[in-house]
C-alpha cells in the first residue's frame, strides 16, 4: 500500500549523482523485453481485486468481498500474504472492512472492521486503528486468523497507523511512535524506514537518520520532476525486502504544462546516502495506474499504464535497462494504484 507521507533527496555531504528534467518529452515506459519465467504473481487493486500471473498472463478475480455500492479498495502486503482495505461512502465515523488474502488463495476472508491498517514488523499480524465514535479510538494488533495478538487500547483519534516499509508505526502529530514498545522513534516527519535508517523530512529539509547512533545527514533532491526541489513532485517510496535499498519516485501530472504525465525513479542506498538514477527514466505513464514495489532477489517491480496498455517492468540493481512485458488487465476501478507482488523464491 502506498504510504501516506512522501519525502526524499540525495546526500549533500558526499558526492552524489544529480538529475534534471530532460529537454525532450519523456518516452512511454520501455526497456528490454521481459523474457523467461519470472515467478511473479501480482495482487492488483481493482473491484474486484485481480490476481495476475505475469508468466502466463492469466488473470483471476478475488472472491469473497462485498463489492456493492462502488467501494474504494486498496491492497497491501503483510508478510507472504495481503490485506484488502475496502470502504464504501457512508455516514457516521470512518469505517472500512479489512480482508485477508493468502498468497495461495483466490478468496478473501474478513478480518475486522477498522480504519487504518498496517503490517506488524514480523509480517505475521496487522495493527488496526478503529473509531468507536468521533472522539474515541482504539489500537489493536490482530493475527491474520482474527485472534488478538495485542488487545485494544485507547489512542487519540488523530493517530495515524502507517506502513513505514519495515512495519507499522504510529504518527501522532510530529512524533513517530513504535506501536509495540510505545517508544517515540522520531519527533519529525517520517517517510520510510529501512533497517536502522529512517528517511525523514522536516522544516530544514529531507535527511537520513541512523536510529542507532542518532547521526543525521541532510539530503537534497535528486530529481527536478514536478518541482521536486520544493517537495511538489515527491511521490512514492518502496523499501527493498532486504532493507538495503529504497526506490523513490518523483511525478509530474502535467509535463511542462502539457498533458503528459511523467514519473522519475531513483535508487537510494541509505548506508552510503548515494542516489542512482534508474535507466529509462523519466518515463511517461498514467500516474493513477502506476506504482512500484520490491520482489525477492532484489527485483524492483513496476505495474504501469502507458497511453497504449498496462505493463509490468522489472529491474535489478546493476542492470542497464528495465525489462518490460505487456499485460492484459480489465479496467482498474478501485481508486488505488496499489498492488502486492508474490514471487517464487
């Protein structure tokens, strides 16, 4: 699931690659053909959600969800499985239905009613924030079979439960809190976490923070796309499964004032604070239907829509091109560009 707050930049204290918008209009996302077996299956947000086998092209629909009333729907990874967040327009306090989809299943199972959902750090449970009424909220942790891992406790209704890329955290004002220990981790805006490193943004600008030592390195924007130097174009972040890399995207919904939508992806090594500009970037895509996540074996996976069709694009650090394959998908109509990638080891 795409996370809430999105900031980043490149290290200013060491030599880094810097990028700028190309003079020519970016081409649609392209690369070398994606050939051979990938072992990739994608759970794609749609109504109903879609299970896409990238190798065979087969598309199955997830069953077991109440889909009447034109719900808004998103999907997010929880360990080897996934949860579906489903909300219909209604009166009263915010309330969504949370469902679980196991990685070997095509039927969703209801888990709970809640508003915010994020995975536990071990990927075996979820944190849920729920409204009892407009002024009273609770936080609890549930195993994916619905049993309590941690019983509900009161939290301010202004609390947000977010997926940091390394598990769920609580955002309470400007403080970021570990929901397990209740310890304040940061007192400034969190964007993502990769191992012991936090990507943050404050009034003084973006930075990388080593949570072990407290050392902070100020960053600068690596991209000019969408006015990124003033945070205007900062879009998504995706933390690699081993925590060694973070892919960040910058987006422009109107390239140079025209009708072309553009994404620009960079790879950050949080240990060195160095950025690498990904090949075939920036690229023209439909931003509402384009997002990215990581698969096993350090593979960055994009599900994107160009002017002509949907594509799956795969890139491994060190490769000189994306590898791209066209996929035939029904209309994605859930209001979310989220997807979960399941892969054979």
